C-alpha cells in the first residue's frame, strides 16, 4: 500500500513508523470523542451543555482516574503523531507545526498535575 503525497514536498516514504504515527493521530482524535462520550454517561449529574469536559477529570469526579489515564494515553498518541509529522514533512513550517502539535498534547496531559497533586508522590520527589 502506497501512501499518496497529497501535500507538496511530502517525503515519499512508507516506513512502518510513519504509518503507525498516522494511525496514532487518528486514534487520538477519534478516541478523544469516544472516551469523553462514554465517560460522561458514567458521571451522574454531569450535563455537557453546562459543564466543560474538564469536570470529568476533577478530583471529585467519579471518573477522574479514567479521564486522567486517557489524557496520558492521548498525550502519548499525539506525541507519536507529532514525531511522524516532523519526519514526514520537510521545511521550517512543517517542523514548527509538529512542535505545536506536541505542545498541544503536552498541555492536555495531566502528567505534571497528577504527580505534583499526589502528596505522597510530591513528598518523595521533593523531600523536605
């Protein structure tokens, strides 16, 4: 199966990494809708018309663990996609776009908040 170069200057490379990166990009996008749709049904009293998706990941949410786990997975999937995008497209603007995709994924990931909000984890990382 040949990947078509729809964009001018795209490298004609069919490496398994680029194919996996493209699949990761699709999984991240589709999964974000699917997971959010599924988790909101498990949160009693949650109303998506009046509450943002952020409520699903708050500490008092019954699905917070699942939402935070998905956010870490979302970060990993988009980071792989960004790396594939960086490798597939030449040029300065394509590289900047790849870094912006990575930064967007990092912003959504609760990794820094999760580790620093967990008291035991924070005490073990930063004693004193």
